[in-house]
């Protein structure tokens, strides 16, 4: 199986079709008379259509062999009997079997041409009014527009599911829009690689020095570098990178850049002696964050809190209630939360950050504040809620995120016009909050709302653009309490000692003792490392230490190579969830998804609907969310995945957004905590062999950490404090405001 093939035939019937994304299962009768099942993105498919399908043969455990379509050429029927079958399918709104029969009797082989070009002729048919004729013609033109759009996508080897996304945005003019500006498909909404689209655009006759091509290169460089954490790019670097991307003179890029700035698509400003070029939305986000924080800080300076004189006595009450005495830094954190409007609390593992947060929540309760607890990820929010004994939400859910399919943009129901009804907001895992999310959060809280931001600045920065937490701390504008003392009970944990050793640039102690919670197991080669990881997950930890496989998370700096997460996942799936007649599975590309598999969402999908056991529904599964495949329906086209307390249904074409998650990269583990972590460390790309990666991996373990690999690699990572620079103007702007 998985052999490439090309078949042509006529659609006999459509078994299943998802109207939202066009995913289709159909039966095709080939020119040889053979019936073949075809699956893939084929929007608006209907019986009677002729298809030429290029794809791969795959084997379904229930339905046998089928073709997974990658490229489809469509042509409408030309024979009267096929036209009748096509129209009788209900594919055209307002046309049923009886109307289809009358249309074909009246117009014969010209029926489809009449529907598209001469709708007034339909009035000859009994029962068709002018309004109905108009609706029938519009519905048919939608079908033909979609078919031509798919023909264009197919001819250029572009994903067919893009047809529906384009049509939702541009309607009947979709194909014209793409032909006019092929580079619009590079937008995040469509996700086509720039190099691919550039080749297509040039093949369509676009000049190599055309303004549209050069502007597209500039916008692509700015968008692409958001993935590297940059909020802006220096003008000289942007010009050089864009010129290199499309091999054109720098002066052409300068001219194009000036044009983009003139239209407001790119914003330019001198930031700390750097000529900074921003995408408009990132410029707006950065300036909005600064303006809002400045207003909050002014309110804070003018505030005369009634509680200020009672802080000491209230803290005493809280200490008595919780049976403890705060360390000086912890006490200061609780005091500032009472007196100030904006506060940052930082600290590594074992420094009492959780105790401080509980104290802050108690203080705010005694002040009568309505307090909201939030975190960037579902798991981080769940942990925060458990630690504080009350509900916590993700930032997205708290703000009422809404995805606009037509524009491909995220908006939030909570904003300046409809702010959160909160007098205090506590945000945990702040190092994960990127600039756009910070802007959305600040827009949704009132100027006099207290904001307490909690996090570990030594962890990896956010995946998205900006270094918000670090910039806020280093700006010196926000009151910051840094917890540094490791409490005696925490010092007993080898995991916590290892984390702090790494943070200081030292190799953790690798001597194993029976009572320790951190063990090092030396393996010098990828083969032996993978073999040991499988053995630990399948046998040794469950049997010898009572840790079920489902509570063990394997972490690794890299996806690639013989010991990266891709290789580890294949080995772990084979060992922990092997094929079985009792378990349904679905093959997608090179990955097999099986009931019981642990999986991770690898990109934001704002459309996925989910249901909680309490009946609450919502939409959106996000990059880094981890779930378990609960069920695969007998057809193999629908998968039910449980993400913590949310159950979501995926169609087969959405499986490209999932990957196995028995092993995940350390970057993807941010915001999560696991009972047991197996950390694999062997030589990898230099950018990954850094202290922040190792520190973040170590601090994901709650009860047990096992490092597998090369001690020299761990030592090199601990010693390497190199941090990739992120271009951001947030710290500079905040300092300017306080000057």
C-alpha cells in the first residue's frame, strides 16, 4: 500500500461530505467499470461528475483499499443521463429530481450552460418563478466557480481544501483574486509556502521585478520572522533578506517597502537607534500594551487604598489561617498585590511562588476584590485552579475568543467596549504570553484593575512574537518581586537542585541514589537511548516505581534525527499501543493514529468544536494541546479526541494538524507539568543546546525526572546561556514612558 496512482472515472455516489472543510468520501466508477473509494478534500462533489484523481492507495481496516486524493481534476457531465443524475443529487439548491427531469427534457445536453449563462430561460419550466430561477442559477455558478478554483489548485499541486477558505473570503471572485495576486495564498489563513507560491506566480507570467512580487517578499519576511519571536525587523536586515529571498536588487525592495509604509501595511519607527519595520498589527499591539500599562500605572500612583493601613494585620490573619510564616520576599509580594495596581512575581521551583500566589488570592478576597485566575494553556490553568482552590481559565476562554473564518482573524468578545468584570487578574506562566495575547488581555481589563503577573523568566520565551515577560521585568517600570530562596523542604528534591544548578550554569549532580527523584542514565548512541526510553515507559517505571505509562512524558530538544520526537513516537507507539483487532486505526501520511494514542495539536484551529461532560460547548483547540484518541468511527473518517475535559471530533483531513505525543519537544511542553519526565539529551542543532531548553525540560517534572543520554551534552547545555535576540520595542517604549 501507499503506492502512487492515477485513476479516472465518474462519481457514482457521495458517501460522506463535510460542508465546512470539503472533506469527502465517494465511490468512483472507473473507465474500466471498477468501483473505487476515494477520500480527500473534494468540495461540492456530486454524482455524475467526471474526475481524474491522483493520490495514494491506502488500506482501511474496515473498508479495505481506497485512494487518498492529493490532486483532482473535475469536469461536469456532458451526456443527458449523467446531467440528470448530477442535478438529481440535490447539489444545486432548488433543484430536486422532478425539476432536474424537466430541465433535461427542455434543454438536453445544453442544460448546464443554460443554468450558468441564461437563467431567464428557466422560466419556461413549469413551477420556476423569477426568484427561484435566480437562486438556481446562483447556486450553480457557485458550483462552477468552486470547480474552476479547484482545477487551478489541482493544476498547481496546491491543497484542495483551500478552495472553501478562498470562497468564504472572496466568493465568486476567488479565482480572479488568486490570479490577480497569487501571493495572497502565503497569508497565515492559507499557509502556502512562499517559495511554492513564488514559482507558481512566475509561471503565470508575473514579472520578477513586479511591485506585487517584491511587496509580497517584504511582507513574508516580516510574517515569517514572527515565528522566530521578532516583533519587528531592522530596515537594513529586512531589505537584505527580502532581496535575497527573490534575488532582486535592494533598491527595488526599498521602493516596495516605502510603498507599503505609505499605505500603512508596514509601520516604521526609530526604536533605540534601530530603524524598526513592523507589520501594522504588531505595531498596534506593542503601542497598545505600552499605552494601557501607562494608564494603569498612573491609576496605581493615584490610588489611596482603604486596605493600605491594615495590610500587616491581614497578612498575619492569612499566615495563621494557612499555618505558615512568609519569608520577607513572599510577604512583600502579598503587600504589593494589596497596594499596587501592577505587580510581577518571579521565581524558580522551590522558592515558594505557589504559597505567595495563594496568599495574594487570600488578600484580594479580604479586600472584596472579584479576582480572575488565568493562564495561557489549559493544563497551566487547571494546575493554577487546583493550587488556589477555585476556577481558573485559559486566557483565550476568559476573553471569549472568536475566530472569523472570512478574514482569518481572531477577535475577543471581551475588549475595551465590554471589559472583564474583574477587579484583579492573576496571570500564571507569563513567560508564555506573546505580544498579541498581552494586547488582547490588557484591552479587556479596566485601568483600575489590579494585574498580578506570575512566572519564571528563566524558562523559554513565548512561541509567538515578543518577549513580554522579560521586557516588562527589564524595563524597571513594573514593581517586581523575585523569589530566590530555596526552602528547606524543596532542597530535598534533586529535581529542584538540578534546575537551580543549571540556572547557575553548572552541571547537575548526576550521582544516582535510591531515595532521589532525579536519575541519570548514560547512553551514548541514539539506538541505545531510544531502546532505554521504551523500556522505562513500558516496563521499569510502571512495575518498579508505580508510575503508569500514561503519566510519563518523554521530552526531547529536537523533532529530527534518530532520537528526536518523531523517532521516539514511532518506537513508543509500537511498544505502548500496538495494533490490535479490537482497536480501530486511521493511516494519515506516514502516521498511524490508533484508539488509545496520545496526540498533540500542532497549530491553532479555531473552528474545532468541543464538548465538556457538564454540557458546556466551545470552539478552538490550540497549538500544544494534548489529548487521547478515544474513538474512531467504523468509516475511519471521524476521530473523537479527548483533550483533558473536552471532547472534540476531527474529520480525517484534519489529521495533518495532529502528531503523536508520547514524546514532545521541550518547547511544546511549556506550561505543562508531568508526574514523571524522561528527558533525552544527545548532541543536536546548536540553537537547541542551550541552558533555557535544559532548564525548561527539568522544571516540567513534578515527582520524577530521568535524564537519558550524554553527560557531556548536559554540561554543554548548562554552560551555554546564549539567547537568541528578539527584536522588540516594548522595553524601550516603557522606559521612554517613565523617563
